[in-house]
């Protein structure tokens, strides 16, 4: 496993694309979060709504760059034919696939942590003095939202890696992942039946997973924070299992 991890890390750090996508994730997440907090209406030191969740708004766009990064890690090799070299160097396909997943997890964990902490810091600086309600990692709910959001980004990366391994085409894989993340919640809002709407919100990977960002009015959520993150983890696990199985049984 160690040589496979070293090879994957070498490929990731010596190619410009992954680095720029990670930097883009941080920049886009912090920028959108800053804009979102700058337009919130605060009066007398009190801001309406969930300020922690508001300060993490940038994840809605940052996750797209994480998904693209994860897709390109594997589908880029299929497109260039380098996958044959990879599997020749690491004949055990499960090991090669696990090495990609572990390397991706580390990269997204680093970039996601910087993006999320930067967003919280921006929110703390932009929002007015809220006294005891100020954004703080000492607050249990805020810490859970921050930690959970980083985990969410990692899960989105693994979900995207699994789908890309199964599909093998970059454009198609990106379209499937982004459609799953963004189109399903939109479709849920077009349904008039509240029960079906709530069900879709509970099973969609984005709407369920991002429930972990909520720190207020938890009773009004379609799914509890950790349960929602578990739903996203289920999606990621299913995608990784499907991708790994197809990688194992079919020709390159």
C-alpha cells in the first residue's frame, strides 16, 4: 500500500490541476461565505437566522470544485490511457483504488479545513459584534457544524471518485455528480406534496448532508444533522463499492 500511496501523492502534487482546484475550493468557499454574511440583516447586535450556517454558505459552490477534483483523479487517467500504467505498477486493483481514495481524502481534508475555517473567520469579522452569540469554535454546535462540513466535503469527494470510476468519462461523471447534488434538491422544491418533498430532502446527498451545518431550529430540519451526514456517507459508500467492483471485474 505504501508504494501505491506514494505514487498517488506524487501524481497529485506534480500536476497543476489538483492544486489549483484545491486553491479554488478555498477561495470560492470563503468568497461566497463572505458575501452571504455581508448582506445579512442585523439589528441591535442580533442577526436573524442561523449565523453559523450562513457563514458556511460557500460550501454550496466549493463542493463542485471538490467533485471535479475527485472525478479528474481517475477519469483523467482513463482519458490519457495512464490508467494502464497505474494498474501495471499496482496490479492489485483494490490497492490502487484505495490509494486514490486515501490520497483524495487527505487532500480534501486539508483544503476543506482551510475553506471552512476561513469561512467562519470571515463570518466572525464581517458580522457585527454579537456578544455571546458570536461565531466561536468553543460553541459545541458551531464546532459540530465546522467539523461536519469538512467531513461532508470529504464524502462528496469520495462519492465523485466512485461515480467517476464506474463511468470512466470526465464530462459524464461531472454531470452526474453535479446533477445529483444540485438538481435533486431543486426537483424536491417543485413537488407540491410536502411528504414527498421532505422525503427527497432526507435522501438527497446535499440537502441531507448539509443539515450538519444547522445550529438553530433543529426540530424543523427534514433530518437531524448527524443522520443527514450518514445519508451522504451511504451515498459515498455505495458509489465507492460500485466503482471498485467495476474496476475489478472489467478490462481497462
